[in-house]
C-alpha cells in the first residue's frame, strides 16, 4: 500500500518538473540565433548574441579593402588588417510535426507495447488475499507467559 501512495504523490510532482523542461526544450530547438565575435590581432575583443558586437576602433578588413582599392592606384601596396569579424548562425528546427507514415509496423508495435506496459506501472496494487482473515483467534483462558514467568528478551 505504501508503494501505491508514494506513486500517487510522486506522479504530480514529476509532471510539474518535466512539463516546463519539455516546453523549454521545444522553445530552444525551434529558436534561431547568431553569435557575433570581433577579433583584433588574434584575440577575442567582444562577443554578442542578440546585439551588435563592439568594435575595437581599428579598421576592419572590409573597410580597409575599400580604402585600399582607392589607394592602390597611387601606391600599389596593400596592407593587411589586424581585425576580423566572425558570425556564427545556429538555425532552429522549422517543423515539429513528425509523420508516422515513414515508420515500419514493428516500430509502431514496439511503441504501442512500451506505452501500455509503462502506463500499467502506475495502476494500484491489488489487496493481498489472507485466507484466515475471517476467523477469530482462540480465546485465552490462562495467560501462560505470566503464569510461568517466561519472557522473550
């Protein structure tokens, strides 16, 4: 009977813990985000997830190349930049619907039997049948333990 009561108490607690975790899992699996990083001289200066990355004040590769194109006609010398911007994009899942058309019959049978056996774990236990429960114990006419003064210690 104790096991049944503990399962009755634990099931709502388990559901209250797992439900928000599953909602967060769905949220983060469908969310897309970009991580921007700014390196200057090979060292990470700043990184940002949802905002613009802060520049170090040096000229970046793109603006340097635009400047150099105008000056190359004059000097024919191209200098390399020490700054670099890197952007990493993580794409989220677009569709959450999973169709059962692609699964085989054996996979569906396994899923059905597993869910049935898992659900049967939470059924209440049947009461034990005690064959002598209907009979009363014999009446004691003499209390022999006290009469003989024999006690189990």
